[in-house]
C-alpha cells in the first residue's frame, strides 16, 4: 500500500461534555466563546457565494493579547465576535493568523478593554500517555462554560479533518461535541492542546482528539514574522519495507531499516536529490523502521515525517539513504509545505473559486470544494472519474491540475452541448492542458476560426471563435456574471 508524504484523511470536527471538576479560576476567565458568521464561495456557480452561516466555537487567551482557536471555527469568516466566560458583552474580533493545515488560528480583539483582568494561559508541552487533562469550552446545548476531564490514551499521527493533512495528534477518551472546538486542553495549568475533532462510527465511543502543544508552538513560532509559511514536507510517494523479500531485493542488511521511495513529485525540493528506489534509512539522525515510523520519545513511535514537520520552511533536512547498495548522505532544503503536491487539492478555505468562461463553457480546476457541491455524501455521489482523480491521482510534469468543463451556460452559440457537464479536458486548440493558465492561454492566444475543445474521452466541442467573442458578453449578462474569469486569472 502506497503512503503519500503529507497527504491524509479522516474524522469529524468537534467539542466536549460536562464532568464535575475543580476549575482553575484564572483559566476559566481566559476561556472564550466565539461567534463566527461565515460565507463560502460557490464552486458550482463560482461567480457567487452560498450565503451566510453561523458557527460557534471556543478559544483561549494567550500572551500578546491574542486568542488561540481552531481554523475551522473561523474559516471563510465575514464577521467574528467573542465573549469571555462569565461575561455578557460581546466584542468584535478579527483573524490575525490562520493555519488551515494544522487547524489553528489566532484572533485579535479590536478593543483592549476585552482583556482587562484576564491572565494569558501559557503553552505547555506534549503530555504523556495516560496523563489527565481538563478540557474547557462551550459545547452546544447551553451557553455556559463546560469543563470536562479526560485521559490521553494515544499519541500518534492522524488525519486532521479540516485539512486532511497527517500531523501529530493526541487521542483523549472523552466525548467531543460541536461547540467546544478551539477550547484549551489543560494540564498543570498550561495548554497541552486544543480540542478539535472526534471519530465517528457505529462501534466507536469516546474517541476525541486535540492538536498537541508541539504543533501549536510550531504555528506560533512560524507566525512571529507576521506571515504563516506552513509545515514543510519533501514531496515523495513511499512505501513500507516490512516484507523480507523487498528488503532483500534492495540489499538491506538485518540491521538496516527504512522506507522505499516510489516517486518524487513535480516541484518537490527532493527533485534531483532523491531518486526512485532510494531507501531512506534515517532523517536527521532518527532511524526509520520498516513500517515508516521513528521514535519521537522513548518507547513511543510515530510517522517519520514528524522529523521534517518539526522544521520550518527553508530549513534543511539531512537524510541517510541506501542507493545501489551504497550509503549516501543528502541534504534537502525544505521549500514547500506538506500539502503542496496534490493533483486535486483538498477543500480550501478563504479562497475564491478559479473559473474561466468561453462561449458559455464554464471551466474550473477540480478541487475538494467542487466535489463538495454533491453534498455530505460527495465521496459516493460525485462522478466516479472525478473521485478517482481526487483519491488516486498524482501530479506529473505534464499534468499539474485536472481541468473540468463544469457545465454549459445555454445559448444559441453553444447549441448541442447544453447537456455536457463534468468533462475532463485534455486539449484546447491543439494545446495540451496541464493547468488553468494553460487553458486560458489556449483560448486567448488562438486566432483560428474555431475553438476546439477535446475531453479525455476524445469528445470534440467546436465553437466559432468570432461568435464566442461577439456574444460572450450577452451570455454573461444573461446569467448575471460580472467577468468571464476569476480575479486570479485577470
């Protein structure tokens, strides 16, 4: 089974239930209820938005007069208010920094009086197995602060539901409910984590997760310069080497362990440094086992990418590899974030849809956002060929995106094509299409009589170029669209 560096998948976003617990008064006074109004971009009709939604979440005051919470609590926000536990007045807040990959955000309150009499809560360290923690937040079902108690039952890499990125997480044996997302998880009067998701299933009970302190501290250090750069990755596909025959083929001794490199993705900082069929033995002195794990703390193991994820963009990682029966030491400058190498991006937040219209034909790159237009069961209801690209597609040097004819805005100039939808585009005017920029250039730079679009099945769409230009504005006006392309393509 292939493993994809930095790509992942799981769970449900969340919060906690009530247990009697003696609460620290200063911490109680620093826990925040967050009221967020969001508005998502419409990826089915990408020139408009879907309309307002209200969300509730939790947060905690930390040093610097900032509020720490989850990114999913404030994603796509239009307006945010915050209220301290035990208080009535709400204050207007803004997002100061957001990291969707690790589901964390920092809010700032415009009125400094909000912080009067509060004590910022310090960020602690990674808790240990079976450590008790207290979870503070505002789950649905009431308007007052809830404090719950749980035990850390597992520490390992998990897929973060919000981003589908594989990062370190702590499992807690406590029920998590909507509303307390972003609430602090406290150990020894310090923040050990942020409550953020739960696992759901018929036979699953009391499995919740928190973003642990090391991930929080990484985020806070990253944004010290006023910009979030991201969590680095090396952009490879790899596989485990637990089978003795595969280890024999690649000449590993009994004492050597590692993972096999299957592919280096386009744009990867490992391009030209690693090669297919290299065996990665260690990262920064951390020996990699055949199952792809390293020891991150005595007696505890997790995904070997953790050694890279602890670093920052433009840091260097040192890898020890086995290549053609020889040990080679290499260094890779970590220039890209861990979620950079998807052929089809997972759901994106705070980002307008990219689109282009020619002759009433609406084109978009395939994204998790567009697949989400099929509703909660999109992973079953969306077209199978698009789902296959989402789940199994890998970028290549000549294909960096999947470009889709979403629909046809009906007009007499595109008669005969009105029922077309979700066609994956291969060529436009004889040009192979790898990205949206390729598609736009193929249309805008063409001087022939007709525009000819060919999908992956070989189906031809022919539109008179002069008619498309002459009547393009008529189509836009008819469908109340202000521009033939999204702002990022203008």
